[in-house]
């Protein structure tokens, strides 16, 4: 069941990852042809029975309904795990670990995002994996790294964001820090993890040697606050929170438009852009006003400008205003919500969204692959696998187990196709 096309066709990956960072990393590999086997416990996707009240409130289940097999209908899981195979395996029992090691012997890479103690406690750390395949690549995406005073902390992107300094950058001058709308440290680490995996596989091709790759999610995120770190090192003080403003561009802000919760972002960084904004507003005289005639003057009077622009935008459609300003050479963009993104003309024209059908969740559109290779493009071969869907393919097709052995494993709870 290797990918039919793609630069990673022929590469086999064992995926032990969970939640967002790791599954995104392995999804990128799967999109480009790698055979990704998701090794998961039968309980990893939640309980066998999900109350309808939770299904409606969570927003994770199609139509707000848990369905007969809710473990296969979770929208977030299905979005993160297309093109993968599912093998259920209880790694806490000796037989499950033995089967996993047999898979390692015929695989190219293992990816995990546990805390550092997990693989060691299971007896599946890098030295043990090398005993069964000397050139194996192990990619670890721990929250804080494999060593250091915080290495054993368990974390999610919501708190890593704060420790990486991202939250401190968000907010308004007269208020406290604010979280981002998404656990952004997860996808940052996921993309870096995919790049790290490819580098390790390339090195193995060149040298014949495997390696243990470590991608600290905290350190990955700290790379995205470099400006704040540099500012402190130079001035020995924290940069102030500016809300939607900019340290030197003005006017810049997020302005209200016609309709409920509709907004437009404008950012002016030159005299030419300022003149274009004045012309689009029907206020060419503002370009000659001494308060706004120069770069520094506009910054000093930015609040007056924000008030004037908001008065203009509040009666306009955000998309129409964006188009008019872009035509005038002014950087501007409507603020899109989830519904806007789902029907965005540009993304649909580029074929970005992928329609996939799941046997339990139905047909849905998912974000596609932003990386486009002209000769070996990504492929979207299947929706996320059902729990344990490929037990037979992996255990019989790859490892050669008999029907009787599969029946015994299922009876013992080592494998299965539904939560316990």
C-alpha cells in the first residue's frame, strides 16, 4: 500500500504520534507517497460511546452526531490522518512490543511525540530500535526536548505558546497578554519535524547510517519570536504590545466594516501607499495635511488616522474595500473566518481543497497540500483510516501472521477495531 506516486514512494514510516504536531508531520510525508502506518492503541481515539450532547457541543463530529462508531468520526483526527494506514497495537504488552520491533526491522523511520520517558519505559528507545535495524531513523518531537530541567513536563501547544514568548507579544498597550487563536506551536513543530525527517533520510542515503532526530517544540516556537529577543538584547527592555499597530508603519490597523463582525486590515508603509489610500477614501486632501504628510507625522498622529479610516470602512463591504485598495496599490485584506475560507474563490480556483470520502464520517473537504512539486506532486489517496482498518494488511501482508494468530491477538486485546 505504498503511495502510487510522489518523491517518498518506497519509504515506510511508523507513526506513534498524537494530537497535532506529529500527525501533521507524518501527513506531509504521506501526502508525498510515504507508506505511513499509524500505530495506535484501541483507546487512542476515545470511548466507544459518545453522548450526543458532547457530540453537538464539541463541533468535532459531522452534523453534531456521534454515530454508531464515533471513534471513526472525529473531524480533527480525520483531517490530520489522511493517506495513512491504521494498525492497533498495545505496546504495553510484550507481544505488542515484539510485533512493533518486527515492523521496525522493515521500516525506514519511526516518529513519536511522547514525553522522553515513554519510549524508554516501553523498552523502545533508540538504542533498542537500532538493535533490530541499525540504520533506522527515529524522529522525536518532545515538548521541551529530550533533556534539560523541563524535559519531563507534559505539554500542549496552548501552554508552550506562552513559554515560547508568543503570548507576551499579543495584546493591546493598555491590557495584558493574549493567546493566539490556535495552538500554533504544534504546526510549527510539525513542519520542522517533516523537514528534519527528510534530512535524516537523505543523510542515510548518503552514508548508510540512521540517526535519532530531536525537534523540541518549545525551541521550534522560540525561533518565531526572534525580533523580540533581539530587541531585548540591544535595548535591555521589553518591546511594548501594540495591538494591531506597527512599530513604524502608519496607518496600520484592523478596521470595522459593514455587517456582523466583519473587518478589514490595512497597512501603509510608503508615501505612495498613503496617497493611494487617501484617493480610495475620496479624501485626497488628507495626503497634503501637515499632520499626515510625512512618514513620522503619520506615526505620531496614527490614532487620528485610525478614527478617520474606521469611519470610512464601517459602511463598506470588507471584500469590496479590499479589492478597491489593492487596485490603488494599498496593502489590504479582509479578515476571513472559517466560513469565508471554506468558500474562498482563490483557494477553490487553485484546487487547494481536497474532497475525500470516509466510510463512517461521509464526504468532506479538507485543506490540501501547500507544497507543490511540478513532477512528483502530492496525492490524496484516501481519507483517514478507520481504527485498526489495516491490521490484516500489516500483520499478515507484511509480517506473515496467520488467521489464527490474528484471532488470538484480538481476543487478548492486543489488536482490535473498536475501543475497549
